[in-house]
C-alpha cells in the first residue's frame, strides 16, 4: 500500500472522528454539560480542519483518484459525488456559522442552527465515507495528475 491509499484513509478517518465528536458534543449539551460540549465541538472542528488540509494537499500535490468501477455505474457515482460535495460544502458553511454563534454566546440561534448543522454534518461524513469505500476499497481506481501539474502543463 502506498500514499495513494494511506492519505485518503487518514483523511477519511479524521472526518469520521469529527462526526463522532459532534455526536458526543450533542449528547453532552443534552445533559447540560456546556463546557464539555464546547470542547467536543471544537475538537470536532479541528478534526474536520485536519481532514480538509490533508484532502486539499492530496488533491493539489497527488491528484484525485479516478473511478475504477464498471463504466456503466460511473454516472451514478458522479451524481452521488456531486451530492456529497454540495452537502459537505453546506455542512462546512453551517458548521463555521454555528461555531461563531456559539462563541458569540448567541445561544438561541446556536441551538436552532446546531441541530440542523449536526444532521447535515452526519450526512456529509457518511456520504464521504461511502465515496472512500467506493474509490479505495470496492473499486480502486487509477490516479490523476496533481492539480498544479495540470495548471502548469508539466
């Protein structure tokens, strides 16, 4: 196994960890443990940030993995991938917004947004994990060129 396998495995592990920490944070606030909730949510955000840094670094310097499954199934994979990308983008924007509301102590809005944001976050983590399983475990694909090589034409 090489970095083409390990980098996505590590990054996916961080997004799963992030979702687990968000779930723990949700359970903590239900129990009224505000400080522990804040710690869990900040840790979840840090895990998500680590995921993002690894994912973007891999995308820029190594490239994305091409679909390796049945060509007739690729359209379904691409539709699912687009859904995941949209969901992940919305989750990131709502996640940052919800964190800001919490840090500003606007707990009314933070509480309302937090429930919705957490559900979107779980969906994003789940669909991201499915993308990982499809690309690296079930249908290992080929490797594309790093983005910087494509841009520079090298």
